C-alpha cells in the first residue's frame, strides 16, 4: 500500500511559477538570479503558511542548478537538482532555530560555513523561525552574517519580524510575504481537487479559505480533513458540519428579521444558534463581520474589500440594497459594543439578546422621530409664512387724501370671509408712565420690572475659629477620588488672619501647593458658602525645609541627651562615667 502524503507536502511548489499569491516577490527573486545580483543574506518574513521556507528552498535550488532554463529556472535534471529533489543535497543546510537557539548551535553552523560546496556554486543556509534565537546566538551570527565567504548565502525566515534585532535586519535584504487572498486560495484548492479527483463546491472551498485566514498550508490541511470525512464529494453543508462554522445564512436571515422589526423571531433564531453548540460571542463577532460585508457591498468602489466567492458576493449585494448606510452604521456600533461588553457581562446571553432587541428596533425608533420632525416643521412654516413676506421693491403709490384703513376693508360685510392665519400673540410692551415736571413738560419714568436688577449684596457674617476649622476639615469630601489631596485638609489647618480676612495655608512640598492652587477657586467658594462670608480668601505658600542636624559623634549625642535631661550630668558625675 502506497504511503499517504498530505496535500501540503504533496503539492508543495517546486518552482517560482507554482508559488501562490506572491507574484511580485517571486519575480524579484527571479530577476536577481537572472542578473546575478545575489545578496549574501535574505530575511523572509510574513504570516504562517504563505511560502517563506518554500521560496527559500526554490531559490537555493535554482542558484545551484548546473543547467538553468532560458527563464533561469531549475532544470530538475542535473545532479544538483536531483540531489535537491531527493533530499540529499549537501549544498542546502536547514536549521530550526526554535530548537537550536543556543550559542553552541550557531558556532557549529559557522564551522560548516567554512566548508565550500562540492557540487554547485553556493552553500545556502536556511534558518527557520530565526526570531527564536537567543541574544548570544544573534551576536555570534553577526560577523559571519555580515562578511560570509563568497559561496555562502544565508536565508532567514520568521513570522515575527519585530523580534529580530535591528543589527540583523540591517545586514539582510528583507522580503515581506503577504497573506494569500481568498480568491487565490480557492483557485489553488480547485486545482488540488481536480488532481485528486474530488468534486468540491465553490461555497465549500470559500469556507475553507476563510477558515485558513490567508495560509495555504492551513487551507490544504483543512481540505485533507474534509476529504477524510466527505470522500470525493465535498458539499457546503458537510463542510459547515466538519469545521463547526456557523452558516452565513443565519446572518442573512437575522438582518432580514431586524429590518422587519421582528423581535420574537430574532430571539428564536439566536436560541437555535445556541442549541447547535455555537458560542454566543462567536455569533456576535460573526454578525459584526456580516454587517461590515453588507456595508462594503453597497458601493461598487468598496465591494473589492469583500473577500468571498462570486455567488456569495452577489447575495451580499442583494441584501445591501435593502439596508441604508445609517442603519448599518448603527447596527455595527451595536454589535461592536456588545462584543466589548460580553467579556465582562454576568449574564452573557441577556447581553446578546438586548443587542438583538435594539437591532430590530432601530427602524421602529427612527420612523416616529422622522414623522414628528416633519409634523413639527409644517405648522411652523404656516405660522411664519405670513410674517416673513418680503416687502415690495417697487416704490409705493402716492398717498390719497383719505386712505381707508386696512382693517375696515377686511371687515366689509360684502367681502367674502377669508380664513385668517393663526399668528402667535406677541407679548404687550409695557407703557412708560409719565409724571408732570415743574415746567409743565412730562418726563418718562422706567417701571420697576424694566429696571436693571440690583447686584446681590455680599455676605459678611462673623464666625468663630471652631466654625472655620470645622468648615475647613469638611473640604476633604470635595475630593473623594484623590485621597492625597483630601489628606491636606486633615493634616494642615490654615492660620486665620482676621485683619486681612484671609486664611494662610502653609504646606511642606510643591506638589501639594500645585494641587491646592488648581482647586483654589472651588475651595474658596465652599468656605464662603459654609461660613456665609463672601470675603474669605485662601493664600497658599510652601514652608522652607530646614533639615534638623543629627548627632554624629558620642560627644554630640551626650550633649543632646543632657539638654533634654539635665539630671544626666549629675548621674554621670556620681558614677564617674566616661565616654568610650
């Protein structure tokens, strides 16, 4: 029985033409080989499963080929190519830095660099997962990496470029591998399916590509898993069952229910998802992704951001025609907020259900608001229309000797009754009473209501020192979130200066002074309110610190002790005590 080989190994590219999704990068490497512009060190970095090690092996095989083709590809017929294909080449050395990351491992590698190649022109050293090397190993590699022998080429591969020291990066040509797109992954999976005689639907392969997240190795591993379960017929439903992926149809149905405002069916749909064993947070993140895809499908310019098959893309575009952009913005915000709150929520299911209820009520809450706005604007337009009529630009006719007033014309009994516009009644202007003056003339007097309001009188109630101290201590309640500042009002009591109507607060460090001055206005207002005295002021200053001299020698200590207790001198004399 023939040994089974997984697809990731069986269909590993053997030339640059077969590498998927890295066209620009492979073309650059091929041009470097064609022009014989080979660097002594390369760094291949990018996500997992995108072809870093594969490209390194193809590059090493091509530059050692004894009979390259016209396109400067490996011939696969010379001794060097056959040795590479049979995995017995001595020109290519691979080192796994994840398990060989010590200084001794790098020293052993440097010893190998001294040996020239036996067949071919170059000895290629591929160090995979180079970011796992220790600091000492990186330092040991620096000199050889910068000035290797003419026949030695280093290719470093890593998934975490930021962990590689800058001293290593500066000695390498850096090639950044990109994630493989969904379309490229589907195309390659279809090629593998044809080679294996497997019939796979495009929707099923789209799920595989989405699950692989840009890695071809992951996609091929999932494909092998599906073949083991489904056999030669891979369907969309069986793929969802194997990979435990939530069907996108649930999200399409949920959006339709939300647009219809059906709260009950939305909750039942969520309950069905939970009964199938899916995590609620996975459902929320999937809903947010679905709403994002619907949003980008609304505009032909952004539909290119939708990484999916053509059939599903058309489904998104069809649903996007029923959704407005403002509704999608609010729905995305609800889903994102629910995802953030889910991690800390006590009742996680209720959190998701509340999000679904709000989602289904978005249109219902928006319609009354729009009707109310329109209804409130129409009467306003009717009321203001008669008043806002512009004056005629033509000059008015000459006045007649006895013009008839307008009210009499409108009140003529023969005139047809016209509905008068409802003009709001304006407030009456108060008349200004007059008083006779001495010379018989009248002088206007302002009414009491029209006079300017008098400024409130400042309070200046007396208070005792105890009342002031109590009011000062109560200021700590103003800063419950800043215990250090609140402690100032417990530790320090200012000195009240009656003559200046101010309190002098003496602090011991500049930080306290800065914080008190920042809240000085709030402190003064609270003191004035509590003591009913608007003339209270607070003055802040910092006392100069004079360190106390400490006793160092035995004589100083004795002198200090005698100052505190004079009887110590008599005791020393009686006992005839001397200092050591």
